């Protein structure tokens, strides 16, 4: 009896035992965000839940995603980064797991989801000084989830960060710094879409500039412009 009481007290003391995120606390924090920020946090939580059910691993994954967003690597929003082709496997193809992850939102009642939301909120709102590794750490992979346990091509010539310093099992997760698009190129379809978007943006800016110029010209010519008086021709006296 005394042992059971001691265990219960251990779990109840903040900062000592593992305490699950309280749904009401998480929802209250989400309600303080504007709709765009709330949507970003939800996408981040979906991503980390798809990668791991271990809180410490989820936190590190969340920082990798934040690093990508803040450096504009494969997207400038959490949604774009998570849905980038060939990056986060759970979102690549239409599967029951992908459908389940996309069904989760700020009001879903699920303990594991509440914990993922809390971690996503913590990382989303954390000051930059809490970053556990440089902002250039934008890649990781999980050996246990790779087919035949083979490393992805971009990781074969790179050295992972010290797993012991990060507190992770290298058989489960390996994190990498300084992997650029020469080692991890974007899919051709994605590059083509980006080029098309850039061209469309330039055309849109040009159209906007021409429209603004025409508007200025119209405003300048909208009033009556005084015409020069016709010179009078005098009649000669005979």
C-alpha cells in the first residue's frame, strides 16, 4: 500500500515523473493563437506524431521542421514543409495512416495527440536560444524505418550528429547538419512547380506595375486639359 502511494506521489509531482499533457491546457494555449498559427502547430504535431511516439524524439524532429521553415528549406510554412514530396514518408502517398493523421485537429480527443500538440506548441513558441542544435540541422532519418536499414543517398557521405549528446538511440534516429540540395535534390516536379511559380510571380508583378502606371496616367489625364488658344489672324485694311 505504501509503495503504491509512493509511486502515485512520484508521478504527480511536476518535473519528476512523466505527466501527460492536459487537454484543457493544450486547447487553451491553442485558443490564444491566431488561426494561421494554430494551423501551423497542428501540421507540426501531425508530423512529429507520424515519426515517433517518444516525446524526446518528437521534440528533436519538431526542431528540424522549424529549422526548415525558418531557413526556407523545402517550404516557408509548416504545412508546405510537411507535405513536401519525398520528405516525410507518412504524407507521401494516400494511405489509411495519412488519412488518420490528416483527420487530427485542435479538438481531437486523444492522449497521444494531446502530447504531440503540446510538444509542437512548445517548439513553435520557444525562443531561438532553446534550439538543441544549429539552425542548419534540417535532416534526419530513422534506420529502423528504412527498407533493409539502408541510409538514404544524402546521408551516405555525411556524418550524423553525436547521438549521445542529443540523448537519442542512433539505431532509431540520426540527425545531420549542413545537408544541402546538391546532396538532397528536390524532385523534378517540385523544381518545375517552383520555377513556374516564380515566373507567374514576375508576370503578376509586371502586370501590377503596368496597371499602376495606367492608373496614374488615367488620373493625370482625367481632368480637362486647357487647349492652347487659336491665334487670331488680323484682317488687312484695303
